[in-house]
C-alpha cells in the first residue's frame, strides 16, 4: 500500500443556477492575458448541449483518454510514441479555434467618435485573434438554457441512442447546468501524452500542472485530455490549464471558483488513495465497473493501518486530520451520492458531481391528482431528466448506480421534510436508503445548509515540502513570460486584445487560412 493524498472537489448539480460567477472570477484571476482570450479554465455548460469546445465528449472524434488493448492493458486512445512522432507537426486530433469559438470584442471607438447622424452607430464585432471584422456564429454558451434546443442541443453526443426518450419539444424539454474544470485525474492522459514531460502531477496533493519552461507547444496534452481542459496559448506557444488555484490551496483557502460560487455548490477536501491500485482500477474490462474500481482505490482515513502507512509516506498528521473531516470522502465514498464525470475515459477523475434530482413530485401529478410529497421514490424512474442520460454522464451508462444515488437523495428530502414539518422521525426512509438517520441528517446539513468550514476542509502546505515542490515545478513554474508573474521579464510584443492590432507569433489554423486566402486574392 502506497498512500498518497489528493485534493478533490464535489459539485452539487441540484444547486447550480448557471450564473457563471465561477467562470468570470476564474477568468479574471488566471486567463485575462493576451493569448488566452478563448480560454476558460472554468466554464458552465447546459446539459443537454454541445458543451465547450463543441462535442468535447465525442472521443471517437477527438481520441482523448485511455482504452484497453487486446491484452487488456491501458494505452492512450490517440496512439503511442510512434504515432505521435509521425504526426508531431500535424496533429489530426487537435481541435481548431472554430471548435472552441473565435473570441471577439467590439469596435466601441466607433460609438464614441461617430459624428451626429440620423442613424445610430453600430459597434461591429472584431476578432481578438486577427483584429479584423467578423461575423459571430458561435460562442462558449451559444446553446445555454436550451437556446435553440431542437437545433443545437440534439448535437450532444450523450443523446445518441436516447432519441425516443429525449424529445426537444417544449413540454418535454429538460436541462441542468454542468460546471466543469480540470479533473486533476489520478491517471491523467494529458500527462502521459506530453512528449516533453512538461505536464506533471504534484506528488504531495495530486494537482496536475504544466511546467511552462519545459513546454514546447506540441499540444498533444490538448488532444490527449478527454475533457478538453488543456488550452494552447497562441501568444506564448505554451499549454495552460486549470491549476486548482494551488497558491490558494497551499494557504488552506478554496479555489476562486469555489469561493465566489453563488449557489454554494462546491466542496473541497483531501482524500487518501492507494497509488499501487490506480493502474488496476483504470484497467477493469467492463466500463460499468470503473466507478466501483475507482472507489476501491480510496482509503478510509479512520483506519489505523492507513494512517500509519500515510505517515511512513511523509503525509503530515494535520493532513490526516483534514482527510478524516473531508466532505469529499463523505459524499463520494461514505454515502456514495457523488459520481465522477465520464469514468469511461479511464482517467479516474477527481472532480465528482451530485446528480440533479428535481423536479420529482410533479411527475406523479396528472388529471387533477395531487401527489404525496413524501412518496417520491416512485417518481425516480419517471424524472424529466432521463436516468439513462445521467448514467451516460456520470456512471459509464450504469443506470442502477444513478438510481441508487437519487433514491438516497430522495430519502434525505422526505426524511427531513417529515422531521421539520410534521415533527416525525421516519427511520424506514433511512433504511430504504441504506443509511442511518444520523447519516441522513449529516448528509442534509452538508448538501443543504453547510457553512464555509464544512464545505472547504483544506490543509495548509508544509514548508518542508517546499524544496521538493520547487524541484518538480522548476524555477518559474507558472510565472512565465506573458504569464501572471512574468519571472521578472517583460513581453516586448504589442497587446493583441485591441481589435485593430493583429496577432503575431504562432496562431490558429483559422488565422493562417485567412492569410492564404488573401494571398490568393492578391
């Protein structure tokens, strides 16, 4: 048993209101620099929907994540070293800027300087990549809230095979919001895909980062990540990704997306896992067994043997205490109400989700019949959100896993309603969910009314880990030329965020295509 610690996150999808505060604050902290105009480390998608980049879940197209070879061994879906060498200058699995969206701004100067006229001036959109006027045809939230649902949402790859169950008609439509960040996986395919070894997983807390000094811009990390959460900075020629706000984590503070979340849907904590079991867990033949296999990797922080083994691995005692109080272990393991995003990618993701439950009671009401608000279990199989869709999202297609989670959540709601409204304690509801009444009450407190200290149980970094951290990350780390800290260097190139200043350096295919068309015209 080789015990390691991992900072992990759980998001409660029942409470996300789609306000995008998390996306905006992350953007302001991490990606408000030239070259990252199209980059969203945190984004909130509407499900069903195409997502960002478009149809990122379709690994038959993008070839991200892992698969098993004929001998049952893990291999990258996009191919090994030989294939990378053959395609190193032309990666066929790399998304183009059109798959994300061409970022734009508006020519506001026209509004300010326009002379008096009978017609109102218009601020035309200009590309932030080329500085040229453009027609806006797609954006990162183009189908938000099922905007244009019948035309756009049906392109969600997760809807394949569910055409009869999911009809995007007005009276049958459903939706929920899905916030996404880097998964900081236990078995990250982005790290395995990097030819220069710039991607790495931190030893002490499992956060996946990019060493900017070693990155050579091959972009195989972009295509190798099945969640498409690694981005290419076309200005610096480097890959960038969500850092899980590690400077804040090291001080015991939550990520900026968690700190500013209006719905309080995010939970952060430490979990312990056995690194020796990771490969076996990711290699189980049946995709539906991946969830159980990943859960078997986690270790009980209350177990004396686990705590002793963790101390031998150098994990501090206060970290073990934080792991014991972790909301992540409660939600994902102890109560089993949180599920990983697309476990079939075999990366063993560490950002988990509590599936949405509401609306429930309305599905039982018909022809003037008013449903009993306590009798919710019969409605689980008739939710507006099909169980098969949630299973394809969070359980590799295993509907029973999702049904069990929703039953536990429904039992919690019914139990607490009886206790608070009727003053009754119904132990049968807890038994139905396979939990005790005390566990249901603790689950309710954590999911519904948890305070700051309950949602974020994050240990501070130890100074004695500093030397090891510096050796792994390099002397500059994220403080690269053109980055947040710049390593003391000043980027001499002009700012490209102005609509009248074209970008220079390495660019996307779209920009090169425009230039070739201009040459043909000349």
